[in-house]
C-alpha cells in the first residue's frame, strides 16, 4: 500500500512539473511580437519571395530601434506559404499579385 501512495505522489510531482513547464513555454511563445507585411509583384512566386525578405529586414530594423537589439533567429517565425490576392484588376498584360504573411519575432540583447 505504501508503494501505491509513493507512486501516486511521484505521478503528481511529474504532472505538476509538466504543467508548470507547459505554462512557462506557452507564456514564452505568447511573448513574440507580430506584424503583417505585404508585397506586390508580377508573379505569385516573386511576390512571396520578396515579402519573406522584406519581413526579415523589417524585423531586424524593429529590433535595432529597441535599443540596438538583435533578431532572435531561434524564435523567428515566417510562414513559407503566402496568402495571395490578384490585384491586377483584370489586366492580363500586366498581372500583379499581392502576397501577405504574418511574422512572429523576438528581439534579444547583444550579449545573449
């Protein structure tokens, strides 16, 4: 009977530890800042490629404005699939596509 109580106590310790770790991890993920960015180009692929590069440059710039901090690439989250919108207005000779993504980023100190 003592072994059963020890096993239950050990299980509750593991559950509590897991719960606290999950809570810390979830709150850490929620600390990421987000922004949406768009780019308009003549093809879907070029628009998506451009908006991903623009997003990285904007995130780096935003971190520099926060006191010369650097972008934390471990938590930098950029989707590889863009949301598309045809903005050419029916002009088949000059097609234009707007790609939009939502970026999540975090800044870190120079010393980290």
